[in-house]
C-alpha cells in the first residue's frame, strides 16, 4: 500500500529531490552520506563549517569575502534555501530569509560534518529531515569526561579569534560542555578594479559566540540540551562599481543577536519500539542601517526585525520483524516575524510536517520508502481603505521518496534514489517590498540520482572511486539575485530548470610505518538549464552562479607529529544572470592553500595556514572581490 502510494505520487506532477536511509535494528544506511568528514581526524581543522563544505563534490559555497562575509551553500544547483542544515537532528532555519549563514558555525565541538545529496534517512529522524532536499548534518562529539581546550588564531585582515572549551563530568551519567569564541577582523584587503588598486572597506566584523550543552544518559536512552547565543556587528562592503577610490561604496551595517535553546531525548522502550522527542525555541534579532549621513547616495533605511520560532518533533520507530521497520514522525513549527519596515506586515506561519517511512534491510540489499506531507498556514495583515485586513494563505505538498542499495560484490556498492520535494518562499520573499515578491510561487523539485562506489586495496594502499550521475527538475525555482547590498535581494521564479550532472570522486590512502599519505580528487559537471519560456533569450541558458565544470584536489602527508596538507579548488565560467552574455560572465578561477601542523609539544597543536597561496584575483559573486594571499597561525592547548 505504501509503495503503491509512493509510485502514484511520483506520477502526479513535477518535482523534487533526495535520497536516504538508515535502517532497523542494525541502523545500516540505504544511501550513504555523499561525503562525511571526521573533524578530529583532519590534518587541519577548519574554523568554519563553510570551509569543510567547500571541499565537497557538487557543492558551491557563495562567499562575499572576508571573515564577516555571508557564506551560504548550494548543492547540485538546488539553491541554498533548498538545503537543510541540521544540528544534532534539529534544523537550523530562518523563516525570515531562509539564508543560513554557515560563517556563524565553528567546527569546534563537532564530531562529524556530513552531506547528503538527497537526505539522510535513519530511524527516529524528525519529519523535517525527511522533507529536506539536500542536507548538511552537524553532529556534536559527546565529551568523554573532564577536559578542555584553549586556542588562539590570528593573521591576515587583522583577524583575532580566541576560543575556549571546557568539559566537566557532573556525575557518571551527566557531562557539561561550555564553549565560547570571539572574532574580530578588519575585513580590509587590497584588490584591483579596472586596473586601479583599491582597498576593500566596511567589511569588518565583531562577533561573540557562547554556548553550553548537557549530555545525559538514562536506562535505555539518552538526552541532551543545548543553549546557543551569537551576537555580531558587521559592515556590508557592497559590490564594486566603477567610481573613484574616494567614493563611499557602502556604509551599511548590520547587528545580530541570535539565541536558541534546543534539546532531544531518545528512548528505547522495548527492543521493537523507540521514540525521540526534540524541541527548540529560537529568537533572532536583526538591526540594519544604511547610514545615509556617511553615504548620501544610500537609501535611508533603519530597520529592526525580530523573528521568534517554536518547534516540537516526535519520532516513533517500530521494528516489525528482523529486516522490516516503520517510522512515524510529526513536527509542528510556529514562526512569527515583527518588523518596523514601514509596511507593518506581521506574518505568522504555522507549519505541520508528517513523515511515514518504511525500510527493509539485508546485508547486501536494502530498500526504503518515505511519504512526507507538509502544510503551512500563513496569516498576515494587508492595508486597505479602512485600515488593515487579515489575510490567510495555505500551501501544502506531498513528498514521496524511494531509496535502494545493492552490494553484489565486496568491492562494489551501488545506491539510487528518487524523490519529490517542496520549499516555501520566506517571509522576506513574500511580504517586504524592500526585497519581497508577493507573487512568488513555492518551489518544487524532482531529483533522481545514483552512486556507484568501487573499492580497492593492496598492501599499504586503500582506494575508492565514486561516480554519481543525477538529474533534477525544478519548477518555479526561486533565485535570489544580490542587488547593491548583501541585505537586499531580487527574488524571482525561474519557471522550469533542468539540471543534469555527474560527480566524480577518487580517493586513496597509503600507510607505511610512521607515514600516512592521503589524496582526493573531485570533479563535478553541472548543466543547469533555464527551460521556462521556449524561444526566449534565456531559453537553454545556464542558470545564475552554476559552473558547468568545477573540482578540487586535496593531498596530505603525516609523519609522526607533523602533517602537511595541500588543497586546490577550481571553478569554471559562470553567469550572474540567466542571460548568458559577456556582461554577466564571471571568469573561472583556481586557488590553493597550504597548511602545516605540529603536535610534537605535549598537549599543544600548532598550525600555520596559507590561503590563496598564489594571490589569485577572483570573484565568487559578481562585484565582490575575494581576498588575496592570507596567513593564519593557530595554537591550541588541550587537557
């Protein structure tokens, strides 16, 4: 019955994505993570999640430059809003603009960062995890007991980044972790505009992150609670335009204060029945000011936004027999946005997401099917002749998926997935004329893909080759085009986008004695074509910011307490608009970084990192030049 319903829904209409699955008692994955990084095993642990993801195959990280520049992730041309970011199974989201800035998250305290091109599916997931398109999962490393870390990093752009982490065992079943980090960066770096040397201004940032986590165990289960606070004040340097060097390109400033409290409790009641309860409250405040007294050409904006969100999820897992399990997950979320933007629109959104999943697991063959329903009810005020009128809008969608895994030989594995997904427009997309588009339609997608993995090993060598062809069809694709500010965007629908791609990854490890050498090559082909209006000027053109070819190469060598790593990233030609003309063309670029690490001193780790080793001039987003060569030195002491 479930499978028949899934097939019927696939035949319904266009659109969506995702793979996934993990199963029954053994928790074997149906579709493995596309890429997963154990952070404690890295030669050089990057300071931000974005630095890890930019080395994953098929991923583009939009970066506006400097430590304070906005950093968002795009997977297989689906757009950053279609990528779910999950911290310990609970989504990090933002109903206001759906832009999750990965620059706010440190890798410290995390155990793994994993990417799923469709979705991760394991037992006791939230319904939102099933509903996500591509997804990034950040998993906290549970501390063993008493210990801690104090570190300091600094370098180019006058960057200073002290951090502290302290773990304390309060009882045999209870551990406390507290952490904090401060970041300052001037954001000033030289660049060239029409052969004129200039210095990037108004890109500074000051931020403070404080958090505390409690990890507990009870008979047959475990729980954790997490309090997170992040405050920042930063400038938006704005796009580079052809004017004199004395022109004040931007005086825009933004201050943020984000707070969330989240927790989860997983309990195995019997060998056949388990539950997971998760909840979250988030309060996000944003103050945006253009400071027209400093830049007379700026539009006078002094805006305050406060977004509050409450979230509750219950997941239940039933093991019906040895290979067969069924999960039922239900989520409810309430978002409320208040602003003084001049329109006094106060949107409220209540979202219900329900997921029914079933899995069959054998050692060499596994299958999973998921059926997700999502409904969102928006209420908001609109002005009329008599004052204000309360409006109501309901949007909903059914999202099925199917995942398969087959391992015919010990050295050969294959998995495949097919899924529909759906993403709502954000509050800013719809209700605020500063950037909104009231006629914006929800985005739907159909994603299909497979992964073929070949493994080899002989003597001290181990290697793996992965081939991942995929196809995405996205209807009413929502595209955010930056305007003269990182705060204001142009939102528009591309009626239909067809995305065909291939991910290739080859990795190998050689170990002998005290030596370990590892290498990874990645290549991504993405043909993402606008098929909205036949005969139009944009028909058959590559959609904005998607390169046809991209790739990366990583090599690291370890000997006793020393490690040296090299990384190169390459990105081909892209266009900043659907009109693929010379005016909107962005030149291809390649940058390399080199890192040296030493742990010879007891309890100390020293690292030297050189970014953009060859001082390449390049842009990821049109009009936003990236920094040249940069040096960072970090020192950590652990106990």
